C-alpha cells in the first residue's frame, strides 16, 4: 500500500505509530476511520482534529455498535492513539546517537530491532525502529536510529525494512519469518534470533566477546579473517539458517 501523494511523511508516521497502540486494529482500518472523520486530506494539522470520541465512534460503527460502548479497543489505547495522531508522542527514552567522523577500526555494523528505549524487543516485520551500532572487539557506539514505520505504507514491507539496514552485516531480532529472513540473507545480512530479547548493549557486549575469542565461520568472514584462520564454532545462540 502506498501512502499516496497527499500524505506527508510526518502524517504517515503518526498514523502508522497510532495503529500500533490499538490492539487488533490494522493500519488500513485506522486509515478508513480517519478518512471518514476528516474532510479533505490527512495532514499534520487535520490529524489534530481527531478526538477520542471520533475513534470510539468509528471503531464502534465498524463493530456494529453505533454508540461505541462495546468496542474491543480500550479507552487508554484510544487516548494514546489520539496523542500520537496529534504529534505529542514522547521520545520513548531513546538513546543518544554518538557522533563520529570515521568508522571504528575493524568494526562491523549491527542492527537491533527495537520498539522502546535501547532494547532488543522487536520482531523484524513489526518493530518500530532499528538501532544501528558500529562494533569492534574493544568498543561499540550507536551510529543510527532508523524508523521503520514507513514500511507499513510500502508495497514490499520486508524489502523496505531490508533497505533500511542494508549497510549492516548482522541483525538481531526477537523473531523473523522465513520469507523475510531470506530477504535479509540475500542482502548480505546475518540474522540472529534472540526470542527473549534483552538490552541492546548487553547483546552487543556478548557479540564482542565472541569476536574477541574464536568467532564462528560466518562472523569470522564478516570480520575479514582469512579462511585458513577460521575455526569451527558451536553457536550458543539461535541463528536463522538461509
């Protein structure tokens, strides 16, 4: 689905993020309600005219409940969605990008699927953003925070997400489907699934420990270690096989 010529990037991001906080509501459903409630184009300004009552009534009508009293979407979620549509979402305790001019020597780029803060807690196909780190044996730094919300408006959502992290060599996710994993691998990115997630910095630190020790062949290749110096290694974390 395309966001169309009349939907600005900011408006599209607000709508995509608002749909995430409404349980059981798809992006298309939210768009349909917004189009019914707003005369004319969906813009940053027109989105601020939406009220909780508008959404409650809209979802109620969709559920066959004209008064909106028995809809499945709770009031707290509706309030949060309206706040987001108005452009009042907070910074989500996002970490600070570390300024740099030159890449870290001997570093690789690692993407982490995240929905909040500096955590690995996102699924590849639905995470809000990717945290991108430069990592070498001694140190790591956050070099990018890339919103993935616009993927919801793309005809190829997985392809859009892959393009966001195409400069990375490793991807950490809580989960990823087979077709999406195949696209990741074809882009030269090695996906690693950690179903329990965790703090991104802790995940990175564990990766550094592997890099400093006897890295598995896939990681040794990414690090540029010559084939004759690579050793066989039993992975202690679940990786997706291509």
